[in-house]
C-alpha cells in the first residue's frame, strides 16, 4: 500500500502538506477531493477522515493523518532532509513558536474573515460535518486582526530572508499559504505598506514546491 495524499489544489490547508511532500521528495499517490462539489462530506471520504477536512494522508500501514502538523512531523521523521522543523533544539523551538503564532494571528484571522463573510459559507462558517451560522462580527474582527498580523510580520522580516530561522521552514510554509489566501478577501500585503513581506514572498514563491 502506497502513501495516499488527499488534496484539493486551490485550498490553503492541503497546500501546506503538498509543499512539505514536495520539499521532502516523498513518493505518494495524490487523490483530489473536490471540495467545490462537497466530496469531503461524502461517505467515501468520511470513512477516511470523519472530520471531513482536507488534507488527509493515508500511510503505508493504514494510519491516517488528518492535519498538517501530524503530516509535518511524520514527513520530518521519514525524510529528515531538508529539515523543515529546524535542526538544533533552538531552531526547532523557534520554528514551532513562529508556526503557532502565524496560525493564531494569521490563519485563524483569515478563516474568521473569509468563512463569516463569503456567501458560499452561509451556515458553513466552520469546516467539518456540523453546520454553523456565520457571525458577521467575527468577520470584522478577522479583518482587523489580519491588518495587525501583516504589520507585525513585515516588521519582523526587515533584514531577514526567512521567518523563523536562516533557512526555509514550516513557518514560511504556514505564512505563505495564509498570505496567498488573504488575497481572496483583499487583505493581503501591499508594496506600500508591507515591502518586507513582498520581498520575502517573492523569494519563497520561487521555490518549485510552492507552485500551485
């Protein structure tokens, strides 16, 4: 049984796992779960991931990893190079800390803004098998938090090539996928206000692993 990666190419969350698998050159079979057709809610995929979310990675032993952190930890263990989680104890701590910060300040803010404002997510404000109403106030808060996130990240990137350590890491992957998604809601960085993010973005986007 080969490793099977359940993906939806345009979504930011499975893109994280896809970049990791490409960086590590891990052989796998890719299967598209068409989220536009709600395939993630069907019985076939629900049997693989009851949370009805993408990505999911089915391993050779049959185990299923249904979140990006689990996939990242597994990938780092089976293919240590390049070290996306850092090499030293200090680097690992910095990468983990920055990835958590990006998720809390950036990714969650994007999700609040996007899923609570877009008409396609009416009654689907959260992913998964249950339905939840949109809360407009959460969308407003999400947009406000994104503005702060972009400002702080731009300040941090002044004079830096990468976010957490001196090499490409999970922190850069987390930020790239979030920032690219923010452009859907016109909340992405601008050259006038975020020149350091723009410079960093050009650098990491040149990596083949990040191409859509």
